[in-house]
C-alpha cells in the first residue's frame, strides 16, 4: 500500500516576473484570444498572491524586471532551465517571444552564473523540460525542437527522455506533466491524452505509480503545478487532483491565476526554478 505520511518540503529558489505589461495581443497557443480583455490589476494581484504564497512557505523568489514590449514575460519558466547551477538558456519558437531569451541570459550572467549556454536549437525552458532526481523529461511537438534534447543531455549530463506532445492545448510539457518529488525518479502526475501512444507507454513504464489526471483537470491546466516536495501549488479549478494528492501525502494549495490563463499559462509557467 502507498504511504500517506506527510512529505518533506525542501526550500526552493524561484525566478518570477511580475505581469506589469501582460496583455494578449497575439495568439500563439489555443488559450490566447486577443478579443478577450485582460484585467491587468487582477492579473497582478493573482501573481502577487502566488509569489507571496511561495514566500510564506519559506521559499526565495527572485524577480525579473518586466519589459513593456514583451507581454508574455510573466511566463518566466520559459526563459531557461537551471540544474546544478548550469543554465541552459532558451530559444523561442515564436518571434513574439524571441527577445525574452537574451533578457534571461543577461540576468543569469549579472547574478554571477558562469555556466550559461545560449542554445543552438529551439527550447522553451522549463515549459518543455522537467527535472526528476536523475532524468530530464523533455517535450517536443509544438515548441521545443527534438534537436534541443541531445543539446540538453550534453549540457547537463543527464539522460533525456523525449516525450511527444500531440494535443495543441497542451503545447508545452508542463501543461500536461508535473514532477511532484524530485528526490526520486518515480513521482509525477500527468495527463495521458496530451501524449502520443508511444510516449504514453514510456510514461507507464517509467512511472507505474504516477497520479494520472483526468481530461477535466488537465483542461483546467491542473498539471501546470509547482511542488516543493510537499506543497503542490496548482490551479484551484483542478478540483479532481486535490484528493489524490492528499492520499499520497502532498498538501495541495489551489491558486487562482485566471487572468494569466488567458495567455495560456498558470502556476508553473510563472515559476522558473533555480536549482543551486
Ligand atoms: C509552463 N509554461 C512555461 C508555459 N506553458 N508557458 C506559458 C506560455 C504562454 C505564452 N503565451 C506562450 O504561448 O508562449
């Protein structure tokens, strides 16, 4: 029987970017409708709530200066992937976000990171890379190039497991899969419908005990979640995930990021993890 003992949280360091200039003026994913108005003060309040929740849980939050000409910068998870203090920069698929990559790379250099790779191939940071204890799970199909996978493997020296995304609503890996406990290779939650048949089989083989999300919870972007090993911050509308998480010893914390959902992102998209 699976243990329901409370899990242990570990302190994290996150990089976030306030949505001071967030707006939806173009559409590069099916969630974005430039016809729908964004309530900017509400978006800011929702984002601050998320940041403050991290701080209250004892985590550190670094803030990136938002740029007026880059309305999607609030989705900071896309700007890089950091593991063991090594920074794999991003290269965006769409010209609308291209300049964000340099902003992130400059921030890391200014912070004293020395191992910063500006990649040759398209990768959208933690949008498509998820880190377990020893692997890098890597999405492809809509944004990150399959060629970014060997590039990441070479840079981090970790085995990369490529996963094919097939449903445009789940255009990034982190809209369909979340690592719950990164001290093991076994604890994830995911939505099978986002993946090709072969990738579903890979996930079943590697993660036989995974929490499998329903279509309804996935459609609420419930997998776009952040776990510190114990607390799982996730969109509050993904109600079906709360009990299964509790049954595994996690403490789900529902967040309302409804305004940012209009850009196609939620909790995880707003949160880049700085791993040492
Ligand atoms: C989890 N992450 C990082 C994301 N899924 N990012 C959301 C990006 C949204 C943006 N409008 C875009 O389409 O690129």
